[in-house]
C-alpha cells in the first residue's frame, strides 16, 4: 500500500477507537441488563446475531380496523361500560322509590282443637291473607335529590367513557403511525444492506483485478457492517412498534412475521 493509503488507514482507525470504546461499554451494560432480566447466575453466555434475510411483517391493518378492535377489546372500556350499567341500574332503583310499595301475604294454618275446645277432636284449618300498600307522598325533596345525584353519577360515567374512547383512539393512531414509520425504516435499511453487499462484491472484484486497494475493500466491508447494524436496529424498532400496537388494540397482531426465504 502507498504511504498515503497507510496514513489514511491509521487516521480512520484512530477515529474509530473512541466509538469502539463507547460501544464496548454499552455492550457490557446491555449484557448485564440481559443477564439480570433472564435471571442468569453466570455471565458465560453468548448472543448469536441472526445473519439471515430480513423478516417481513404482516400486512398492516388499516387505522379504522385497529380503532374498532381497540374499542371492542380494551379492558378499560369494558370496565367503564360495566360501571355505566351499574349506574343505570342504581338510577332505576332510585326512581322506583316514587312508586307505591305493595306487600301481600298469605298463610294456611291448622290449630289443634285440644288447645281451646276439649270436645273437638279435629284440627281447625283456615286461610289467612292480607294486602298492604305504602306510599310516601311527601319527603321534603329527599328522593328527588337522590335521583338527581344518581343522574349526575351516570352522566359522569358516560363522560368518562367518551373521554376514554377519545384517548384510546389517539393511542391507537399514534401506535399505528409509529408502526408505519418503523416499517418504512426497516425497508430502507434492508435496501441499504443489499446495496452494501453489492458494493463489497464490486470492491472484491476490483481488488482481484488490481484496480483497487485493500483499503477500498475494507471500507466497503465496514460500510456493510454498519448497514447491517442499522438493519438490526430497524428490525428491533419494528418489533417494538408491532408490540406497542398489539398492546394498544388489546390483541396480538396476526399473522406473525415470516421469513421470505
């Protein structure tokens, strides 16, 4: 190699060393966090990167479908709807206090004749029935106040449901848009990896033909590794976006990702 190429290689290597130290520190911290998360007693484990083809995710559902599923599946909405049902039943019961209370009773009983007439040897059987009607026509407005209180509680529960639906719609829309962004970033990173692979192949051919230096091939290889690193990061972000959208709508996303090859 020429002196200029050698000097350029030394400068580039020197520029990469601070970044390498930073990445090694981040790697050590990430390994420790993973070991703690997986509850591994030993630090002797190996994480093998996936060198396969980029994965495809399932076709993205439209926003309207995602919102519809979220409104049907989210537990918060179901609980709030149950609360509204309880408030409605409570209001109906309170309004029922305006109606009269009717109580009916009936009995069929027999008496031992020996207890009151010694000459009789047969039991005395008879029916008894009664009907009672109670109605409060004036209570100083206490019932009206209670009904108004129940109406306000029901209106408050319905308002909370509307607010919760608006918030969930916003959450779904944000998660849906983040997933679109992540899909686009993953697709761009995949294309960059393919271009970098082609660049390495061309650089290898040029080196074999003697029209390029090993430094050119090394630069192309470094660019490929950086492109793959960005691709891994994009795939991670896409998985995170998929998971976030699945959590937001309240159900897993189907179908699951598939490998194209």
